[in-house]
C-alpha cells in the first residue's frame, strides 16, 4: 500500500493569508496537496440549508477565484498538487473552464486535480442560469463536454445544456486526457455518478451517511468500472490517526483537511498539526 497523500482545503479571501503564502506554507511542511474552495458570490437573500452557517457567508462572498489563485500558487511551488475543491460547474461556462484548467495544468507542469460539484446556494446557481433541480444534470453534461474539449481536436459536443459544432481549443492539458476529475459531494447518489463519468470521489467525512469506500466499490461493480482505477480523497478528514489508518487500509488514497474560517488566522498552526499527523501516520505504517 502506497502512502496516502495529505493535503488541505482552504478558503482564500482578501482577509486571509495570500494564496501564494498559503501554497508556500503547505509545500514547506511536506504536505502533498492544496485545494481552494470556490464560490462566485452569495445572494443577499438565499435559502438556508444544511451547509449554511452565518460565519460562512462572508468568506464565501469574499473568496478569490480558485483557478486564478491556483495559477499564482503554481508559480511559487514545485511539488504539491493544486486542486479545485470544488469547481462549481453549475456556475461556469464549460469552454472557458476547459481552457482555464488546461492552462493551469501547463503552468503547474501537470499538477492539477480537478474537483467538481454543483454547489449549495440555490439562488447563486440561478444567477448563473442553472435551475437548482437540474444542477446535477448540468454538472454531468459540463463535465463530459470539458473532457471532450481536452481530448478531441477538433472537439464537438451536442447535449441538453451544452451544444457546440466542431472547434479547435488548444493547448490541451499537459496531463494526457486532462487532469483527474473528482466529484466532491455527499448524497447517496454520488457513488453512481462517480462510477459513470469521474475519476474519483472526495466525500466529506462527517457528511456522507454511508461507507464511501464500500459504496463506491459497489457502484463501480454495477457500472463495470475497475475500483482500483478510482481515487478516493477523504475531505474534512479528522485529526485522528485510527480513523485515517482504517480508511487507508480499505482503499482511501488521501486525506484533505479543512481549515474552518475561525482558524484562518492561525493557519500555520493548523498546517503544523496536519504535518505532525502525517509523520505519525508514516511512522505507524513503517
């Protein structure tokens, strides 16, 4: 069993440590991955759901654009993977997004991980023209269109939400076929979606009701896909060695820890905790 990757997902805003400083801090501590969350805006009036909390509104309204921020991080790092955690395909044009991620893949020398999802703010999606009830159909079609743009030259796609005649979009991503595409969502329907059109899954530890490893294995069997070719990154991973060891033993490929808004001012302390846990994990497995 290879050593799982350890990373962190952060919310870079104009009131936090600058994205490039975040990236340097992550790489300096020997961690493997840096993900940036994404949100274009927060409508003043929006429906509250299980993801809502009052202390999340301001950070989600102030976030830097994730792809632009990751491009800056690519310029000051050499080793860490740079990921969207997650890119909201319900709020992005697929052609522009395919171009932006391909560009980032070149700038980072092939270090991009493309996390995708639909989002959680109904009114924000609707501002971008996506009906809330159709969000996962939009995500699926945008994901398939982006893959087509990365793979084919010329590329052509005809669907319900995306439709374009043959076109040329270059350069293709540096990674053959494009960066790995992982779905970041937590409903019981996600394993089947991952098995259908993604390369992996990023479930949140305390939000998914089932066993993500077992459920993705079952979905892969149903879809006749090889689970061994999938990647599972446990998001919101706890700082608990026994939990990490259990997930790693059962097929989890990495752990992504979250730094909540209230700990953004002590980011270096958070990163030191994660780095220490990584060393403990490695020592325990030796």
